[in-house]
C-alpha cells in the first residue's frame, strides 16, 4: 500500500504511527509534516506559510496519484492547518482519506470544517463523538496504543524498583494539587516534565491572540454553543484568564528534566508506581477545579507495555481496555489515590502481579497494528480499500 501521511513533527507519532505503517502496511510511505499552528493564527507570516504548505500538499498528492503511488491519505490535522479548499481538492482525487483526532475531550470541534471531506474520522476517545456526526457520518473509534518494538523491547531486563512513585508529564495546576496531596501524606514523587521548576518553560502559560479568538468564535462558536451550552464559550475564557495565576514551586517531589522518548520504557519499569491523571483541570479564582473531561491517554498503553505498574485516574474508556484491579489500577478521588498508593507501596507483590498482567494485555490487544487492522477493515467494508 502507498500511503501519504500528513501530521505534525511529533516524536510520538514517528515512534507509534509511522513506524507501524512502515513495518506492516506500506510499500511506500510519503510523509508531510507541518508546524503546529493552533496558537499562531494571529501571525500573518505563519498563515502565509500554512497556505504555501497546503498548495505543496495538493501538488504532491496529485503527483503521487498520477504515478499510481497513492492508495491512502492519513492525516493527524486540525482545521487550523488544513484549509477547506485543500480538503476539497484532495477529495477530488478519489483516494481514501482518514483523519485521526486524538483530543476529543477538549478540541473535538477543531475538525468540523474539513470533516465532510474525509471518508473516516477516527477518534481516540468517544467523548463528544456525537457532536461530530453532523459533519462526518463515519466516526471510527481508534483508541491510542503503543508500539511493542519500542516500549516492550526497550524495557530490557528486570531493573528493580528504583523509585517509589513516578509521574511523567508537564505542569498544570490540577496535577500539582494531586502531587501536593501525595507529598502531604509522606510520599516523595519523582517528576519528569516541563514547567515544574521555574527554569524550565511551562506549557501552562497563555497569551491572547485576538485573531484566533475571532476565528474560533466565527467558525466554532455556534457549534460549541449547541453542543456544550454557554459553558462551551465562557469556560475556555475563564480557563485562559486563570493562566495568569503564578504558582510557587511545589516542595517535596524529586524533580528531573523532561526525559527523552528513549528513556521512557526504563523509567516506567523501574518505578514501583507510575501515576496517571486523566483530567487536566484548571485554576479558578481561589482553588483548583476539576474539568470532569476525563480521557484516556497515550500513557495508558505506554506504561503497561513497558512493564510498569500503572495507577491512574479512572476515565470512562479504561474498563474497555483493561480489567481494573487486575491489569491496571485506578482511582477516582484524592482519598482513593492515597489509599491505593499506601496499599501498593506496602504490597509490592500485588503491584507486580498487576504489572505483569497489564503488560500481557497491552501486547495482546493494544498495539498500533491492532488499531490499524480495524481501521482498514472499516475502509474495506466501505469499498474504499481493496
């Protein structure tokens, strides 16, 4: 199969999506990467660059089609980059088109303008999927997964637990509050990620882009109002205003710099407990507020496949992927988090048993090959792939 992949230059996409294409499906893989543009719409130079890249994409796709080297176009893209006119012209080539949407909890609406031109809109979570139905009838649930050649093989030999509690992820107030609760109960988490110390840049800060505000209101205001009510418009503004709040560095955790993707499997395997937070929350005027937009994440598959014990905040999808309490462990509130941290810190054999079962389940059911096999079966049922 000859595939044209259009996606941002994110390392996890190279490790997981592109490597799976190369290994199992592609005779030829053509890759087009584009710079992230969601926060840069106010820049005229970026919009000009986006327009130029869209024209190049159309020219490349036409060339590949003319030489019979194009059987599928696979995208990971928002409307911020892919223009409607581009989607229309690509659709005219009559080559199957799939867009993979990986943030359904918070950014579900960012594909609605180009969605009608895709054969399938694959979604990593089913949250808000019903709101996309008016724009694309073929919504396909394609959960995240992990590449066993990267995570399972790189975990290597038994390392033993070097850290009691570990969290890998960037700063936000909700995570800070939960880690503070862990510290208050005598735990010393090891934390890898951006923004936890003042010398590391934080992704939490926000700058107003009035062009983007106008753009989002124009194209997404009414759809969000219909789907989410007034909170769909007011909530994001309140959250952005809250990002002016300055946080003192949390005392207690052992902070490490952001780790490389190459280091992740060994970190997960050598930690007795790997924490997961399925909510991101935000900071209100006086306190941290849960968003209640829980979603499964890439970590839900990376950690178990690497051979790490995973204790994560339970999201609706988790029970579809694992047997809770047997293959991963979950918590639903801070008190339950502390109770389970205390239990598994004292009952290491129980944690190791769940760890081993979780790794087996991830390898049996949650590789990217499993995900793409189902996607391609869906396309074949639509007579869009031979």
